[in-house]
């Protein structure tokens, strides 16, 4: 069997059954980790492979360092992508999470190309709040686009040309393509406040949507991927996501043990709690949130509520 035929045969057995397509800083990391607990679900340990968004690109398509880094960090080869799901059980649904699918130009078409029956899950956050959370996330990573969050109001700034900043909040614009290409029954959209206020209800709906045991109750005690300014850089250098302990463990421990530690609720609870205590999380001022909403996102919010048939007036009313 030649390589092409082997890949085609493998494609239909290992291509995912569902995707979490974003948006970033809206609860996707929590969703990813909580869904992994369900015995009928296999989610790629590699979060954000971004395959469908970058598959048709080449390195030469990018000139900006941040874009080059993001492309080279992604999985762009079909066989490598399929191998992410090689450990899935025969009866398990396969899925992965890539926030870039929300806004990458070709992602929706490529997803449909590989699996027209793909189920798609999105979780969305009030866009001004999402943008501010992204700012805090980049502060945590020491990768701020600019030092002042107010710069997001300047349409000539980096805040407007990078996909993960202002642009990512135009959910209505991006989801419209998915609703045009896929049957609406294949798309499930949640709000960040659903996850915060009624998580048990949300997961029951997710499991029903995926046609698996909806009585399963995941352990929701770990709060993942919290953002903010680092209080003590020495502590972060040891215990942070890129700290000495984490890097050393990845270097010396077998992948199976690393995977086991990632899946251990008590271990993750201690790690996330320790990291959270080392973060300063200043709140977004109400007046600024309203300004960003009205000046940037208001029309898109109104289009989104029509698209998903859900009242979003609380996102833009003062």
C-alpha cells in the first residue's frame, strides 16, 4: 500500500469526531481538561495543534516573528496530526481544541473537507472581557504587545492586526462561515458565563450533543489557565508553566508519567492554586469595558445573537 493510500485509510479512522474551535480566553482550556475525564472521550494531549488552520500554509507565507513561531509550533502534516489520536480507544470519540479555528480563513473549509459530519463546540466570552483576559495572559507570559491596555482602541496598533487580540472577538463574523458550511445541528455554542454559573448543566448538554453518557459528572475543582501579572518572578521561575520544575520534569520523566500527572486532579489542583496565588489580577474598569464594547464589538454582538438565537443584551447593556 503506497503512502497516499495508507494515509487516506488512516484518515477516516483517526480523524477527530469533534473540535473545540474557541474562542481563546473563554474557558477552552477548562473545557478541554474537563472533557478528558469522560471515559467515552479521547482528547489529544497536544492542545492547539491548529492543523486545519495552517495545513495549506508554508513558512514563507509569514514574515512576522510571532506568526512564524505560531506556525512552527503547530502541527501542519496530516500524518503527524492523525498520530495525535493513535492512542484513542475504538469506542472513544476523538477530539481536540484549537482556538485558531475560530478565525483562520481556511479552517472551516478544511474541517469540512476532512469530516463533513464533524461536531463543533464553541465557548464565547463577552469580547471586551476576553480581550482584557488575553492582555493578562500575555502579561503572565511576559509577551505583552504593548504595555498599555488602552492601546487596543488605536486601530493602527498591533492590537488590530494580530489575530489573537481585537480580531478574535468578532465571533459573529467568524461563526457565520461555520453555520453556512455545516448543518446547524452539528454546532453547539456556549457562553463563558454558562461555564462559570452552571457548569454541570453545560457538561450535560455537551455530552448529550456528543451522544455519550450525559450522566457522567466531571470533577470541576481545578481552575485552569488563570491569567495576571506575575507577583514574584523568582517563584514563577521555579513553579510557573515555563519554570525549572516543569521543564525539568518534561526532560527527565517518560511521557506516560507526564500524562498521568497532567490527568491527576489533586496534583493539578495544587499546581494551579500555587500559580494563581502568584498572580495579580487587576479588574477591567466598567467604563472602559463599555467603551470597547460600544466602539468595537457592538454590531458583531448583535449579529451573533441572531446567529446563535440567544439574547446577548447583557453583553452590551450598561
